[in-house]
């Protein structure tokens, strides 16, 4: 597939998507990563779609200007590891270590090492929380999988497999624990009925502030980039 860009500076990458259900060209700027997607009816040509995007160029650029900036998770950056802001500094050692307000990483592999460390820490914290809530519920889960999902923070399958976004380790610890309790509660209630929410309350306590935090701030956890 050809690469398309909006003309002008800086060039803006455009993703073209054809949909059998689309009746007209529509345009979307993702609030998570600033990706610009044009959805087109099948019979619309690339050229028509690009002309449409050029027409809307001012609108696209003004939307992009409001995006949270991408933060490169490298030496010198500040990251909310385990919910606490910590400065990323070079370590003389070959492993990552966490201090009160710093995270020490091997300089040569900073981003890769940091991401691996965060995934492991996320797994530890989530496994601990899930074990705790599953124990209280008297249910077992089959496994925990970590992904870098944008559409959801966690899920629970019919087979009892739990999935979480590893970026929850960048949220406050109570938010991570709320998501764990939420998914564990789905082991009993596979829905979002009043019975489900009352179970979440039994397991976790009052969860509204954590839910609100995710809704208001969750998108910001995606602004950290670990690949250069
Ligand atoms: Zn749910």
C-alpha cells in the first residue's frame, strides 16, 4: 500500500481505510497517538480521498496541535513508574533499578531495557493484585497476558484468561489494582450489570475515582514511546 502524506510542513502521514459500510469520506484524528485516518467508501479513489484531506488540512493540523506531545522514554525523560515520577538516568550496571525518584538504566539499551523492566514490574504487580482478588472471590484465573492495547486496559475471557495493558504500571498503583479487581470480577459476572459493579465494590471498595482517573488521564499513558 502506498504511503500518503498531507502536503506542507511537517508532512502528516495519512492512513486510508476502505469500508463497505462507509457512505462518504470521513476523517478522524486519534486523541491517543495523533494518527489521521480517512475512511472511504469502496468506490472512492485514493486521489479523491487525498484531495478531501488537503481541503481539511487546517482542521487536521489544528487538531494535531492539541495532541499531547510524545515523550521519548530515554535518558533524561521523566516517567511515572509505578505512578511516581522518576527521572531516567544512566546506570553503571547492566540492569535496571528503581530508586525513590529515579530509574537507573544501562545507557546503551535504555529504551529497550526500560520497557522490559516496566513489563516485568507490571506483571508482578498485576499478578499480585489478581491473586489477591481471585482469592477473595474464590475463583481461579487461567493466565495473565500483557499487551500494549489502546482500546482497553484489561479483559477477561470465558476461559478465565486475563489480559492487561502493561502501561498500567505508569498509572497510580490504586488504578492498576482497580483494573485487576474489575477483570477478576468478570470471572463471576461476564457483563457490566449492576451485580457486576456491586461485586467490584465488594472486592475493591469505592472505585469511582480510579475509573474517572483512567477516563481522564489514561490516554496520556500512551504518549511514552520506547522505540527511538
Ligand atoms: Zn469490564
